[in-house]
C-alpha cells in the first residue's frame, strides 16, 4: 500500500511540474505563440491523444526550441512515448532533458523516467537481460544524484523509494537467470560451469532469494567433483550465513555424509 501511495505521489509530482513548465514561463519573454503551441499539445496529452500531442510537440521543438518551455516540451514528448509503450523513444527524450536542460526541475524526474523506461523493457528471466541491467544502472544513477533528498517530514523522496524497490526486483530477475543456467549445467554434468554461475549469484546477488539455493547447488557440484574439502568450507559458510534457510537440514545431512571423505583428502 505504501508503495502504491508513492507512485500516486510521484504522478501528482509530474503533473505539477508540467503545469510549472507552462505557467512559470508566462512571466518570461518567451513568445506567446510558444506558450499557445505548448498549451495545445498539453491539452492533447491530457485527453489521451498521444500521437497528436507528439506531432504538436514536434512543432514546438522545431519553432520554439530556444524558448523557456523547451524543457517542458521535451519532457512531455517523453511522457507521450511512455504512454504508448515506445519506451526506447521515451528514454531518448528524457535523456535529452537530462543532458540539455540539466538545470531544469524536470532533469531529476527525467533521470528517474529513463530508468522506468528500461524497467518496462526488461524481459522474462529466460531472455537477454541487457535492458534489465540498463534499468539497474539508471536507477543507481538516480540514487547517486538524488538519493539523499528528503521530503518535509524527513522521509526519503518517493522516487528514491521506488528506485530501491525496482533494483531489488531486477536483481532477483538476474539472479534467477543465473540460477537457471547453473541448474542446466548441473543437469548436464558440467559441474565446474555450474559453480561459476553459483559464484556469480553469491558475489552479485547475495541479497536475493536465490543466494542460498545457489550455495546449496555449489556444494552439490563440489561433491560431484569429489572436491570434499572445498565442499566442507562451503557447508560451514552455509550454516553460518543461511541458518534460517529451509535447505539447512539437507546441508547438514551432506556434512554428515562427507565428513569422513574430508579427513581423507
């Protein structure tokens, strides 16, 4: 519920900034025609006519690229593309805001929306995970730049909360992919390869639900390779780090089974 409230608050924040982009520039020297053109495009967006809004915003960019509403027009282009699931185009427009209008209040939101765009492109664990990693990188960039922001009550910024939740979710997806690969290698009797992928999970995704599964699979792989001393070290690690894991009884059974073999090596 708290997470949903953060998303609602974030949506309200975007709407406020778009209104700011239109309203604040009325006190500047920007031509009235630029204001009128942007207001028309914003009205189309509000009505859900996203394709027509994109056309109108292209006119604003072409004719009034140097006006005070240029950042708002660029950002709204990103929003239009985001609404019609054109996430790569949306990321491009948001990135333009971040690069060219870095002093704009919309730059911070644009960094977050770049990450959201790649998040929506992140596929199922069985597929290539380039977009997943890109989303993680962009969320982390947001946290590095803005993660210390606090609201009036001292609580983390709503986008910071969402970014942290997304990173955890995406880490779990990458961990699942690596674990599935490790399992496949184990079934193919390629135990050394299985260990490599188990180590990736242990090193990079130790905070996911696949961490204990990966270590258990590594122990099994070491035993199949008759590397009992190494298996014993990993068992000790498992009983220390994952004492609450439901796999602990199985690991303890393995420890009992190979105790003699460890002393013989």
